[in-house]
C-alpha cells in the first residue's frame, strides 16, 4: 500500500504585506488545492519607516528571523516529503535564512525579494520582481538571481506589491504570476 506524500507550504509575509493580500492569499489557495498543507508565519512588530533605512531594515530582518525561529520551532519537517517556502519581501530574507540555517531540503517562491535575501544559499527557487519596485533595484535583483541560478519573472512598471495602478492590468499580471506558481507547486521537487 502506497502512503500519501505529504507536502508543506510555509507562508512568510512582508512587513505590511500580510497573508491575506493577493500574492500570498492566492498562492496559499493554489497550494491547498494541489494537496499542500499550508502553514502561515504571522510575525510582526516591525519598526516604522523601514524603506531606505539600512539600520531599520537590518532590525526588521532580525525581528522576522527571530519570530520565524519561534513560530516554526515545532513544524516537524521530517514528516514532509516536499517543502516550499512562499515568501514576500522581508519574508524572503527570513525564509532563506531559516531554510539555510536548518539545512531544510526545500524550494522557494520569492515574491519581490530584497538584496539581503541572496546573502544565504537558495538552491531551488523562482522569483518575481516589478521594475518600479522602490525597495529593490531591478538590475541588482536580476544579477543576483542570475548568479544564484534562480529564474526571475519580471512585471514591467509594477511596484513592490507587483501592482501597476491599472486594475485590469494588475489582474492579468496576477493571473500570469499565479500560473507560474501553479506550475512550480505542481512540479516534483
């Protein structure tokens, strides 16, 4: 008798981009629909006015990392055959740090990663970035993804939420992003 393969999707939000915002909400729904268990990491308590302030960004990354350690302490990683970290912004930094520090064999979906994300080893991932993202330079993110062998999906004129301000265009872009997420979640690790 074959046992069912267990899969876990860990959702790590951004500073102001919570798990109920479109990228993470629909990624979670897709994961559940494809048979993944979903575990959200609801951290918070970040300082105000982080963007452009290296010290506050460093502090925010430390807060996210510490809370991620606490919230995932009893995750029971060995129960799962496949693990994917789906993260946004500062969550990409926490996800990369956590999975690397704990040697977790996993994949990553990186929504609007920050430069700090790439300070850790990320062996299997896809990334999404908008060319009007004020939190991360497009050329730098492109270079970091290329160096790490991470496929990068670019949304032209999109901000840090992968939105352009044109609702119809944003809905089409979100559908395109979710098609890539579905393909990535459907693939075997």
